[in-house]
């Protein structure tokens, strides 16, 4: 089989071009749902500490 490609370089070039064209067609025909929006995980912390400043509350909440 390798001998065929060595003896006929045009054949190997045509096959390579066909593979590239099929790949481009496949990528462009993929539905948009294949690439969902991925949001990073977030946490919201609410703390009431009467009489304390922001730095004290921050130090109390940090794990």
C-alpha cells in the first residue's frame, strides 16, 4: 500500500485534500449545542456582624 502512494504522489495529495475538506465540512455542520456556555462555579456569602468593620468580617468568613 505504501508503494502505491510513493509511486503516485498525486493520489496521496488528492486523498489528503479530500480528508481536509471532509473535516472542514464536518466542523461547520456541528450543531451549536455541542459547545454549551460554561459558567465557573461561584459562591455568595452574606454575613451580618454588628459593630465589626469589613476586615473583621472578612477574616471571620475566610475558611
